[in-house]
């Protein structure tokens, strides 16, 4: 079934991007897969299911609506850690994205 023209532009991120690891430490230790949220520097429009943050002194958006699981071989370097407050914002956005009950 062909896609209509309104869906012809690919909206998901392409190529390497920084990301926020959201899988738990135990899974990250034992599994070859890691669950992440990609980041983008495109901050034109921010939705309630996205989180604004700074990375290397530049504004970035955590794309909570583009959650994915990747093989750890696709990762390069660790950039740093995020605050508990930022993780709480991400958790709220995950609840919106996945329609989870609080």
C-alpha cells in the first residue's frame, strides 16, 4: 500500500546522534541491547512528549517519542550523566508518549 504524499517526508532521525540511555543498569550490564532516547539540536518546536536540555552548552531536545533499542556495538563514547530532575521530566514525557498511568 503506497504512502500518501503527506507521509512522504521521513520524520525519524537518520544517522548518528547523541542519546539518553533509559534502560536500567542491570539490563545495560547483561544485555547486548540498550534502550535509548535520541537527541536533536533542532529546537524550533517542542512538544509535551519531548524534553529540552543542554548538551555541551547547546540546546537539544530529547525525543521521547522516538524511543528505540539498539545494539551496544553502535555506541561510541559516553558524554556524561544527567540530573535526577531531568530524568523526572523524561519520565513524565514517557508517561505521555506511552499513555502510562501514573
